[in-house]
């Protein structure tokens, strides 16, 4: 239920209570809002994700049922040229709308940034400058009660002062320590300034809390890093005194005792400690560098060692969110919240991670730990965190909403424009958030399988026992659920697509049943009903079909029966059993008369029997079961079968044989693993209707062979380009059948796909 915030007291009483002993765990949310500086360039997530210009995002967020949102009122964006030139219009509008929607903003002032260009994290005046801005924010929005002046000070100091990733690009202990102390002092001064306006203002101090494990030889380095992970919180709480393990370290870095004593005399303990934890936050150090790739190698000046993700080497797995939250509680006995819960992975793994974090928080709360909320992070996803936001490469991780979508009016047909503004599309995570916020029980079969971080496939390196260092609070997770989860039924056991679905379901930890025609004949209603009754699948993938395009011209009745009548029967049965259905169509539903990529709403006009069968299938399936997901795709190639165009072309050319390919047929080839992953994500998201999925390209068959050969280092001397009519094909093909989409583009580029195809084939 929405309500208005009338005063800071109302907000505190109604949303973030001081005593939560009998109150439910809340769902908060956050937008990835980093504005970090690399050299002279600012990398702005709010511009990348489009939230900078979309006010109505806030209404989408409110529909999730969240209680609070970590929200950016960032110094670099509001006042890049000084307070006297500040532009508050954006903040006025957004904070005003949040207030109307009844969502508490936890206002962030610096998020992995370093302030405007006239300052930096090592500027001695950085704390005072941020405090002036903080006071201006509080003066303008006196009703705001919760603040995070500096997000993750320790992480930001490491990335900016120790590893050199972000401005001021330091790579030494002194720059790291100066940046960290400057940030922590900035937090204290900012909160002092804010509380002069609103004495009850609350500090929600976030930090990425990982853990480090090591071989016995490197235990000293692991201990240093495990002690250092508490630095920002210990500084704010006034714990860094001459007996503290980090006192000597900071002095060795070049920090004076007088500077450290300042924190003892001016404490600013958090009202809520916000823990951000990622799977990559837990590390393992190993001097046996020969066991690890070169990019993991590093050292501390005394020993050389590999620094790798602990999840990839620790035999017992990770400490995980439960252990780290309990360690934090036992150290500080201050209220806690998980302030970021996110992983970059496939959709079911994102669901599993959130589910695990939520359950850990619930368990600890039941045991008496004062934990207030779990924050679903990256509402709109994030960009380029795979390179730690040091480059703008366009690498996108979807979150609660997926921005790779477009909003199109019903029935509108148009070409795809690369300049379109992204449209947030709710993913399966959005439904999960709504369920958590409303106290509903989560029971999706995909949650019954442990996440990849618990499965044996996670181990990329020789397994090493880390049990002594993991921590007492970790609960052992079984490698298999107590009962077998409901499977995904995959029809088409002998086909390329069916086999690919089975292979990748294995990788993704999705229980499946791969069905032959003998096990389920989709042209026989009784057979379909019997299998659905017995298996009780959570969804069905129809990867079966008649694929011999030329032969279909001679036996149209067989093609129509398998490609159209069978899927219609399957759709009707899925509707009766209330089971989601995914089935596939083709680019050959179009006649090629156009010159722009075909989108989902374009008129179909097939040139051959196969295309006609697919058009009929689309019509019959969506009539029988409108909730079906029907995906049109094009020109398969993949690493696991020997009969696709690319594999045959490279095999023939490598052998010195002639290879003929059409020079006038323009297609958008589809890499099968990308198709399967994207299709599964859409299925899990509960999407329906027609979608186009193909790797982004428009290329002639002959050029496709040439591109693949070039990347593979194979000579194209024997590649012969000919008109399609000289290939002796029986069925007519469209000369142009490129697939675009008015609903969204979820597939990587063709160049990228070919590179991965070649890596997989090696």
C-alpha cells in the first residue's frame, strides 16, 4: 500500500524501524549508479542504463513492492562545476516521485566516484568538500532520513589507490590509505553536516565484504587481507587504536598517529551496516602459480602467487553470505542489511543466488541477528563490470529488469533503430521480488537445484581444502536436492537443437528429460497427454521438427504434420496442463522482398512448403495456447554437430576442396549456444508470443564462410561464390531473410559468436 512520508519520524517508524525483533525481513532495491573516473573520462551507469532520462522507471520499481531504494544524488552529477552552479531539477523530480510512491530513498552521494574534477580521493580537502555538498542535499530535502555518503569506501580505495583501476590511479599502499581515510572522514563529516539539518538522519554504510583463503605459506597475506577488509567500518566505529592489528599497517603505509587518533575522537558508527557480497569477493592465494593462468599471477613484493576466485578452488565451497553476515554481527552488534544481492549469470542462477541470500538473512534474523533487509541490486542491470568499469565496451548484465528490450505499440511494424531508448522488461527476478515483498512462498523447481557455486563443475583448478578458514557459521549445502526437481521436457532428442538444449541444461543445473519421438509423439494427443501427466514438467521445449527444406517440396503432408499439426497438439496439451511451452519457427516465413531486417510484426509470405508449415505452426500454436513462446531463428551453426554450414565449410576448405556458397542470399546466422541460452532465459522470464533471435548481422552465405575461414586461419582459395540458382536447390529461398526485432536484441554479434565457436571446437 502506498503512503506519503510526512516526517522523518514517520519514515523511521514505518519503514526502517529501530526494533525489528518481530518484524519481517524487508525487500529493498538499488540501481547500479556508479559514476567512476578513468583518466579524464567519467563512466556513468545512469546514462548507460537510461534511468537518467526515464522518470517512469520509478513506477515500475514501486510495482515490485519494495520498501526502500538505494538512490543516487551524486555529487559529480548534481554539482560538477560547484554548488553555485548546481542543477537540482533531476533530483527534485526523482526524490519527489519516490516520496509520492511511498518508497524510502537511501540517498547516495558518491558511488565509486571521486567527486568533481577539482578534487580527488587523495585531496586533503575532499572530506570537507563532500560535507558541504551533503549539507546542501539535506537543506534541500530535509525529509530524507537515510544516507550513504560514500559507497564501499574500502573497495573504492583499493581500486583507485592500490590497483590503479580508477582515478587517481594509485598503485601503492600510501595512496590506498590516503584514499580510504579521506573517504571515511568524508562520511563522518557528511553525516555531521546532514544531522545539523536532520538530527535523526541515519547512516547506512555499505561495504563489499569478502574473505581471503590461502595455502599455509601465504597465511600471513590472507590474514592481512582479512583484517584489512574491516578497515572502513573499524575506522568509523573508532576501533583503530594502537592495539588494533591495522594500526601498525596504516602507520607503515605512511599514515601518522595523529591522523588515526582523529577517528578515535570523532566516531561515526553506522546506524545500519550494509553488506555487499559477490561470489568473486572471496579469494584464494596460492604460490603454485603453475596451476593457474598467467593473468592471475601477482605478489606482495616478498612472495609471488596466484590470486583466484575461491569458488574455483576451495573444495568445501565458500563461506557465503550467512557466514559473512554473522561475522559482521558478532564484530559490531549493529543492525545489518544486505545492500547488494546480484550475480552476473543465467537467469536461474540469478534467482538461486537471491534465494540463498534471502534465506541466509531470514535464518540469521530468526536466530536473533538484527538484520533488516535484503537489497535486490542492479534493478536495471549494469554495464562493463567484467572489466571493473575501466572500459566502455558495452558488456551488459541484466538485473531485475532487462534493458535489451523495446517498447512497441500493439500491431506496429517498423524497422529496428539502433538509436532507440531501452525499455525495461521485467525478468523472472521481478516476479521473485514481488513474491518476497508480499511474503509469498517461493516454489519454482529451478530453486531446488543448488547454484553453480555449490556444484562440482565450479572447480577449475586442483581442489584445495579451505575448511579451517571458512568459518563456523557456514551451513553445508548438499550437492543434490533431497528430491528430484520437476524437469524441463525437451522434445527432439535426435536433433541438433534438442541435443544443445540438453547439453546446456546440464551446464546450467536445469533438470531435464530429453524425449525421442518414441517416448512422446507430438502428433498423437494421447501420447502427449500421457507424458505430461507422468513427467509433470515445469515447461516444455519443442525442439523437434521436419528440417529438410528441399525434401518438403515433395512430401508437404509430412512436413505440415510434423511442423504444424504436432506443435498445435502439443500447445493444446500444455494449455490444458498449464505448462509453459517454447517452440521454434524460421526466417523462411518471409519472402525476402524487403531490405530491412524483419521484425516480429512484419507480414509473413513464405516461398516454400517448409516456410508455409512454420507459418501455420505459429498460427495454430498461438491460437491453442496464447501464452506460448514462439521463437523465429535463422541459419543455425554450432560447435557440437558436424553438419552445419560453418563446420562443413571449414572442413572442406581445410582439406583443400572446393566449397560453393551463395553470394546473393542474405541471412542472419544464429549460434546455437546463444540461441539456447537466450531462449531459456525468456522461457524462465515467462515471456510469450513471437520473438526473433539471431546473432546481430546481415551477411551473404559466401561471406559468412569467408568470415569464419578468416577467423579460423583457413585459406579461402577454394571458396566459390555463386548465385543461389546455381546451387540446384529444389525449394525457393528468399534472397533476404535477416531477422531483427521490435521486442529486443539479446544475442551477441556474429563476429563474437564465430570466435566462441572456434574456441569450443578446439
